[in-house]
């Protein structure tokens, strides 16, 4: 189905029955591919009037029940977004690892949850770089979020320098090892987003072989850490995903979805990516 038809059908469905976005488990069944997860990262974009865009995306996403969809918006928009689209997954983009305390300007995991978020990103490269977040801090953040029941998208990715010097896989697997929560427990899920720093917002993307190689290495790291449960952790690709390249990316082995920045801001750019994920199965 074309995305325009899907958006129109979504609008009709929203009128004739209550919205049912629901949360779904990552695993479809033993040996089956994981349900694709497509999450938007709005970064520092979004004012009150952009809630119309959130509503349009949530409505259109109901047409693709085989794809799990989420939007991670600025913390200050979480509550309004969550109220605007009940049952649709709204997330934050970071949490502080502490439960509470003297941390001016920070947001705890429980605060995000209290505002209506169901998930959060942690360890985005823009925070690792600008806020100098270390692997161990990212690990603490992931553990804090999971402990209150927030789903977590944990980002890893190499710089261009590391890619060019042949150190990409070693860099990312070391980052993963230092950032992964100690154990997986409870209902909340963990997903890993592989985001090469040089591909974010640049229009450049790695080759399909490079993505496949990295996702296989991440899968090995997850299985080493969590045993068979590591097979159930979704690995998203992030970095300049758009309608034109989404189908090719989703066809790569061990690509279980995408973390999308720029192309998640507008319904007409984001919904075709959901359609591509739905077609990939
Ligand atoms: C991101 O910020 O996580 C991201 C992937 O951005 P973009 O899609 O714009 O490259």
C-alpha cells in the first residue's frame, strides 16, 4: 500500500474505532524475524503546533500493525505528545541515571515515565560527544530507565576516523560492551541503534555489507552478554535513513528497524519508511 493511501486509511480507521496502537513484544516466535521497530528522534525540534505532526504520524502508523513505531521528542513535549496520541509510544531522548537529586536541568527516568513516555534513547552520539558521556554513564542510564519500566534504545557508532582506519567493528563492540546493562529483566525491552557518527544527518550511509558486518558483530556481543535473550534484542540502523533507502536497509540481515532523525519530523517523510518496514516483514 502506498503511504498516501495508508495515511488516508489511517484517518478513516481513527474515525470509526478507538485508536489501538498498543505495545508489542519484539519476538514474533522462536526462529521468526523480530518485529521491526521504527523510532523517530526529533532531537531539539518540536513546538506545540508540531503536535499535529505527532497525531498524523500516530494515525498513519495504525495502518502498519506489523511495525512498532515510536517518536522520541524533547522532554518538555513528552507529556503533551503522550496526551495527544493515547496508546502510541512517545519517548524521551535521554535520562539521568540518578533517581532524583541535585542535577539541575536533568530529567530522571521516573519523570519521563510520569510524563507519559514509554521509552527513551540513551547514549546518542550527539550526547556522547557534546556532553562527554562515557560508556559507563550510558550503561547506568540504560539500567535506570529499564528499572522503572521504560523501554530503551541504546546508541553506539564509530567516527569517520575509526571507520577509515579499519577500527569500526572494534570500536563499536567495545562501546557496546561498556554500555550494555548488566542484565535484561522485567517487561521493558532494550534495542541497540547502530549509528555511524559520520552518517548522521549527512546523507551518507555505509554499504549494505558494512551494515551487515556491524549488525552481526553487535548480535554476537548481545548473545555473549545475554545468551539466547540476546537474539531477541532488536538492532536498529540509524544514520540518514529516508524513504529512498529504507527498503534496501531493512532487507539487510539483523536490521530489525531504524532510528530516524531528520526524516521523522514530517509525516510525509516518515510514513514511507514505516511502509518500507512493513513490506520487509
Ligand atoms: C539520529 O539523530 O539518530 C539520526 C539517525 O539522524 P538522521 O536520520 O537525520 O541521520
